[in-house]
């Protein structure tokens, strides 16, 4: 009889502050063990930390993979350590939006996601980078960054995607266009916009679509600028923003690239995966195949998972 292979060791970290961070973990641990993965959870000061990058770095040498439970902010925080250690990542979607999980076609039920980690291959995934800060989904300047500043963690945990709606509609009528200079592919363009976004993945803001052709592993950044005259025009654009076809509108500028610089007269905050990470001037680039995540191959991913989502 052939000897059974030793289980893979997974450093498992769960963000207790995520919207569903209090989900019972016993069934998840059992599902991982049934699939040949032994979850190892740090104790003491390293237990339950929302900022997990340093924890991963300290424990990486004793792990074969990382399992992270949380939302897009948790994954964003882990990105530096994932790049540094090279360990593959398994995602337990416990956040409000779970946009990266949607982009990768992962189950949004945490237990089903745990089972998927045990059977899927680790797929290479791109990272966006702005001023040295990594992101998986999208980075934005303007309305989305202002929204990220107003939407508290408590509101997201209490109201979920409805929290996005409440904060967005409060902010929408106060939104004002601003001037921005766009440098890319040897071109310099100065425009007036209400939001400029640079997407690495497919979904953002709770399931909106960066571009109908975008994937998180295509080696490209997808840029768009909402150059609208009135705030109510954003309401009319909502269906296209959900489908990722907004680039066809006359008042939306959209293109794909691998590197872009955005400048504003005064420094403006940059929102990366829901967190305010840096300010303009902002230098964006794509890092192809920077990390590996257990997920279906691109051709096997299901159609986009939809539901009640907000635009930004």
C-alpha cells in the first residue's frame, strides 16, 4: 500500500472585523482537513489581527499556503507578504463585497470556498500597483475615493451593500468635477472628470464591472474616466457600469494599458480596493502573475455573480 502524503500546512488567518468575520470556523477547518490541508492558526499577539501582512511574513516558513478569511481590504493588506513569500493563497470570502472572489469565480459561501481551496489549482493572478501600493481590483480618484472616506467599517458590517447605497446617495449630490492630467502610452490628456479609475481585476464596488472584457489575469490595466456634466448622469450610466459597457458612452473615456500616471492640481486621495492608500500624483502599473490564488482556470469560471450592488 502506498504511503499517504503528509497534509499541506495552511497558515489560516481570519479577520474578525470583516462583515462575516464571526462565522463559525469548525466546519471550515474540517473541510480543509478532509481535503488534505491542515489549518494552523497563530496564537497570542498574532491572533485575529486585521493587518495580516506582518503575521504572514513571520509564519511563512512553516506553511505551504495561506488561507485568508475576510473581505477585499484583508486581501489587499496581505498582498505585500504574498508577493514576498511566494506562497499561494486560498480565499474565504467573509467581506461585504468580495469582489476578488467574484472576479475569480469562487464560491461566495465560506464553506464551499474552503472545499474549493482543496481541489483547485493555484492560478497566477496580476496585481495593480500605485505609488508602491498593491491592489487586486480597482484604484480610483474622485467620487469613489470620497465614498471610501465616508463609508465606515461599522456601516459596511451593519448594512452590507446597502451601506454603499446609503453613503453613495448622500455623497452623490455633493460630487463636483475636477481636472486631471492623464499620461499613458506616449500621450498626455487633460480632462474634467468626476471619477478616474484604474482596474486590475474585473469587479469592484460590490460587483460592478471594470470592463466587460477585463480579467484579473490578463496582464492589463483598464482605465475609465466619468466625464459627466451632472451627477444625475451617473444614475443613467448604472446599467452600463454593472455590465462593464460604460466605455461605449460618449461621456466616458476608456482604454487598456499597462502603465499610467494621473496628476491633479492639488493632491487627491487614491482608493485601492476600498482603502485610502496614497495621493496624486499617482503612478500605476500592472505586475503580471505576481501572486497565485486557488481558483478555477479562466475558461472554467462561471458567469459573473450578480445581486444588489452599488456603482462605485
